[in-house]
């Protein structure tokens, strides 16, 4: 079992010519934790990961591993001296090597591991142990071409953890797998992470992947960190328009605040939403971010509920466990996700409101 390394980036900047790919990134990845870097294409995720790996130097700022300076514009410790493992999108396996040979090669060439595993015999034993960790013990004689996508991914993972790295850096490692396998491999990676103890930094633009795996999310856009923290906090309490839209898929409702109570400007009837939990940014800007699953719909024809935001169902997507609705309001489109059983049809007029109703009581 490895002891994870603490990573600290201090005001990291990276320029490519005049283009500023990273703008003053200061973040910490605690030892042994799983951090996911999430953001749209081109926001700088890979650039940040590469700097952590020592593949290039920052233009400004510093990176520390367990308090030791590893990167600055003047100095960059090479990747092989950082005690890291890397897994990339393409897996980058060697076609002429068997599964076992991949792991043996990594054991032999990783600084310190040769001595630690006690020569050739010890290496064989350690390789067998690692193959068991990733569930490939029965495939050790196979070549990459004889493996499925998921099995190849496991080889890449086995090779990366063979060095017993303090840091495991992963760049979209599941993006070439199909949807079912991705979900299965998420569990595998988490299990290996738990069993192995390395600090993981995981780049993805897949929100579900990031939310379901990470202890900490770093949400980036255009080279800057927009918000960082535990996934649940980021999902339920986005602190900017970008994060509300990108992570929570939130409806940004305009209206007026009075204390902790919010009145949507399009609402009819006595509608007030409790906003005690809503971040200051939204109050200052006369908005309330409502996630699609927080909205309730009632038919506008229902005389008992003539209240809410009037809207018309524009499209209905049935997804089994829930149904996704797109609704036309006076000033734009609303998005609502309702549990199975909700039945509204295209063209139907409805009232939208915040759910659960208990929110009203406080206002
Ligand atoms: P994706 O999800 O598409 O992989 P990303 O968030 O990982 O995107 P990066 O690969 O970090 O994005 O790139 C950030 C920006 O820096 C992009 O605009 C990219 O074109 C630019 N960039 C990256 N590497 C270089 C380079 N070597 N030279 C010039 N520009 C670069």
C-alpha cells in the first residue's frame, strides 16, 4: 500500500505564446484523496495535470508534493523522479508485450521498486499481486490486441500502480469505453484507489463520472477555477452562473429577494421560495438557481393550484426512472426532471413551482 502524496498548486499560470491556458490556480489535493478536475473542452484540465506530472513547466507559480517544491518556472523535477503513475485516454499499451510483461516492466523501471521487490523473483510475486488487484490474473499471457477495452484499461491501471506511486494522474481514462463498461470501471478504479492509497487526480469532462468518484471537485472554465469542494456542495450550492449551468443544469430564475425569501418575477399567485441556503452571488444578482429535479409541475387546469410560474410543455423525454421536460415560459425555456409516473403531454399548460412545498412555510 502506498502513502498518498499531498499536492499543492500555488498560483499556477501557463502561457502558450500569448494565450493564457491557466490563470493562477491555487488548489490542494489532500494525501490519499480523489480529486476530479471537471470542465468543458479546452478549459485547461490536461494542461494542469501535465504540470503536476512534470511534463512541462509552469509560466508562473509553484507546485509542491508533500511540501517539496517540484515545479516552478525555474525548476521542474522530471516525471520519473516524482513517484507518480499516469493513465491516459489512449491507454498507450505496448503491442509486443503481454499483460504480465507490462507490469514487470513498470516494476523494473520505477525508481526504488527494484530494490523493494527483491529482484526478479520478488518482482514476479509483486506483479501477480498487482494483476489480482485489477482482476487480470487469468489474462497475464495475453497481448493487448487479445483484450477487450475494459481489460486494456485495467492493464494501463496495473502498470500505473505497479510503481506504488504516491500520486496517480488520470486523463479521461474511460472516454474510449462504452457506457456500461465506464460505470463498471468507475467502481474498479475506486476500489484500486481505496486498496492502494495513492492520491488520485482525475481529469474528465463527464459530470457523472466526476461527481460519483471524487472526494473533491475542481470545476474549471477558461483556465480558471470556478468552484472547488465536495461534489455535493458544488451540485447543491453552485456559486456562479457557469457552475449552476454546467454542473447542476440549473434553471436561473429571475426575481426579487426580500431577506431569505425569493419571489420569481414570472410567478402568479402567492409564490415565495425560501432561500436561506442560496449563495450570496444569487441574491446580489436577483436570481435563484433551481435544479431540474427541484421543480414541480401541476396542470394549469387544476383550480386548486392556480399558482406558480406559467409554462407550456415543449418536449418530453421518457427515461424510465424519470422523465425530462422542456417547458416554454414567458422569457425562456425551463428544464424539469420528474420521477416516473409524471404524465404531462406536449402542449399542456402547467404551473411550475419549487418542490418540496415546505419551502413556502418559511416565507
Ligand atoms: P479537452 O477536454 O478537450 O482535453 P482540456 O480542458 O484538457 O480540454 P487543455 O488540453 O488543457 O484543455 O488545453 C487548454 C488550452 O490550451 C486549449 O485552448 C489548448 O488549445 C491550449 N493548448 C494546450 N496545449 C498547447 C500547446 N502545446 N500549445 C499551444 N496551445 C496549447
